[in-house]
């Protein structure tokens, strides 16, 4: 605990403004209260939840186990909450987040239905002026961005969409009332994690469904199941151990990380390992050997295994061939986890269009026109993804010293120190920002690490009577170079993925998250703090 009014602090409306009330913003608010700071959270949505507030599409489900995709900071919360399935569905995650908001009485400091449009640093006073859509400006010492890595949804600018006579949806902005596709002709555009989840669900309702696929993706079955009390209680008994193991791991999750190369084992052993991982389900598959992300020959063996599975599941040979990924190494685009995705293409009411061979030209009043055909539809589901990691930040007019905008600073790729602060932007924190492990991990663990690091940093500032903390330019340059170097040692950099910014026309081609792993990253952050916040400029006055 510290005094909320350390002598270094100027007069402001709040000590801290937090942008976003998802997993990150809620824990940040709780942490700020705990250390005695006043805070206001601004949230665009009408309630808490962030990603899980918006992604209400049928089939929306997390691909990290429910027991792990939850906060660990409060033991009672962790012990009391009961999950019902191995992988939690969106309504259950949202219910959990709402429960957390109630339990810690968080809503009273959150202003909903409020979009932040600008955040400007005033060099003279050393405070942040944060502006919301209704024109209000509030001031704070600290501006903490908890705006999410996958929150700036992206609907490609298809010509003619405004003329479409039916209804269209984006998976990331799904209506609150359930959508009924019964009897309809429906198109799903996009076959990433969202498209792969929504497709089997829509197929069960629609009269016919046409999936427009530009790039086939690798997907591993989830084999979701109801969690038994015994499994859950057993996990909870060992929660402390499980959480510590997850936090020290590469992905912040309890995968079985193999120590063997795929190239050093016999064909039988390799087959056995892949079979076991496939039957187990989920992203654990990509950890079957320790070189799948680094060595193309090793990766090809895993990719070929999944390709064979697709050809076994999908009955029509032409459709199976179209669904088979060939242009990227498995895992270098985010691996998908599905329930019945490939098998859905065996249904008589489902068709697949290769939107790379015959791209979508325009949308008309009646449907979708490709270069060689026309598809009449009543509804379109855009599962076309996000301006990931940086989009939610650059859509806000954030300005640091000398009025320099973050968007301009990042015009040739995001630059941060540790993914959490930016040179020239004092007292601005970016939770799970670019250059941190964020969405390459079980993001709740990454969020907890960031929130706790920021909390300790603010305690340090109060103790030292500091007004400002800011990434040093050289430290930032070195971190950016380190992030680049680690990424270049992996196959990730060869894929046209959203990790690489490749899904947004004109976005610089940079590996956005830090690939070094959560455990390694946490150690680096802890060392930096232990060395008196090495690489940060700290000042007592503005
Ligand atoms: O988005 P995506 P997402 N014409 O960017 C296609 C997390 N998540 O919402 O690959 C035709 O992955 C695009 O094609 P291409 C998870 O981290 C997790 O599915 O660019 N198609 C691609 O197929 C995930 O990775 C969960 O060639 C067009 C698709 O749209 C991240 O969110 C569930 C197109 C976009 O795929 C984003 O996933 C859901 C065009 N003009 C999401 N433009 C779970 O936990 C784009 N596409 C399970």
C-alpha cells in the first residue's frame, strides 16, 4: 500500500485512466485500487467483457482450457468458480467476467458506452488528457491501455456492401439477440479461428451455406467435453503448482512441451506422438516436438499429418484438396481448434468457394459476385478478423512528447520497450502491447503478468516520489531488435498472418508479439525492475 497522494503527483481528475474493461482492464482497476490509486475505466461496450462481450457468434469458444483461461490472482475466486466444460464457450466466459466485476465491485469505476477518441500528454504539466467521444476531457497521471489485441475488428471494403439487401454480421461485433439462420442462404467469408468455429454452427441451421475461403487453415479437433467434478477438484487442489508452471512456460498454458526434435525419432514414434496429440486435441499438437516452429523439415512432418487427416475426414476429394493448407507452415498462422469443421463439408447443404482462385469482386443487393460466379444469399457472416495488436491503439489519437502521434511513430512497425511502454510517451502503459508475448500465450496469464508489473512500477514511483517514467530510446531500440531477432529464428516470419500484420493492406510486415515465450519474458521484466527499472528514464518533475 502506498499513499495515494505522493508529493510528486500533480492535480488530476484521476490517478489513472484505464481504456477497456475486458480481462486486462478489470484486473488493472482492481490492482490500482489495491495500491491506493484512483481510477476511471472507459469502455466502449455497455458492460464488461471486452472480446468476450463482442464475440457472441454461434460457436464462439476459447481454445485454452477453462481452468487455465481464468484469473489466478485471487485464490478464493479460483477455488469457487465452477467451469462446466473443458473449453469454455463465450456465454460462460462472459458470465465469469461479470461475476468478477460483481465480486470486486468494479463497475462503480467504469464508464460504459464510452469510446476514448484521444489521449494527449501535456509536457508542461506531465499529465494525460483523455478525450471521449462525447467531447469530455478528463486528466490523469497515468494512461493505461487495456484495449485488447483482437478488438479492432476488420470488415474488408467490399464494393457494394451498402447495397446488400440482406443482413450482414461480423463475428467480432455480433448482435446481443440470437441470430436465427433457419431456412436462409448464408455466406461465411473467412476461415480463421472465428470462421472455423461459426461454420459448423451455421451449417446446422441454414438452408444452404457457402464458405468463402481465401487461405485454408490447419485445425485440430477440440474434443470438448463436460468437466467432471473430480477433474475440476483435482485441478483446484494443485492450482498453485499449475499456475506457477503455466506462468513459467512458453505459452502460459499447461501444454506438454516436448524436448525432442521431430527429426530425431523413428517414423513409428513420430506417428504415435502425433496420434496421441490429435486424440488429445487442441493446440497441444504444435508442441509435439521442440522444433516445429523452427525447422521447416520438422514442421512439414506435422503439417503432412494434419493434411492426411483432412483427406480422411472430407469425403469429396476436390473439396478436401481445397481445404488443405499448402502455403504456410503449421502453427505460423494461428492454429485453429474446432468442433466438426472439416466434417461440415460433407454436408449436402454446405459448399466451399476458393476465394483465392476466384476472388470476391463485389457484393450486390442479392448476394456475392466472384470472378466466375454469383452466389445469392440472405445473410453474410464476415469472419474476416482484426487489425490485430496495434489496431485498437492506433485508432485512438494518442500523442506523446512534442505532440508526436503513436500512429506516426509506428508507421513502419510498432516500437516499444518490453511491449509495455513507448519512448516519448511517459506514463503510458500498453497492456499486452506489441513486443510482449500477449496473444501467442494464454492471454490471461500474460495480462496478469503485465498488470502486476505495472502495479509494482507505480508503487516504485510513489516510493521514489517520481512523477514520470518513460522508456529510454536506446532500451526501446534494443528491445525492438531483440523481438525481431527472436522472431527471425522461427518460421513465423514466412507466413502471411495477422501476427505479421499481413492481413491489413499497407500494414508494415513485422512480427507483432514477442516469440521468446512468457516465462523468459517475465524473467526479463523482473530483472529490469530489480535493477531499478533499467532502461527507463525516471523523473521527479515534468
Ligand atoms: O481472424 P483471422 P479470426 N476475402 O484474421 C479471411 C483469436 N480467436 O477472427 O488468411 C476473403 O484469423 C482471411 O483470409 P487470409 C485467434 O487468436 C480465437 O478468425 O487473409 N477472405 C482469413 O481466413 C485468431 O487467430 C478463437 O487469406 C478474407 C479470415 O478472413 C484471432 O482471434 C476464436 C478477406 C480472417 O481470419 C483472429 O481470428 C476466434 C477477403 N477480402 C478468434 N479478408 C478461439 O479461441 C480476410 N479474409 C478459438
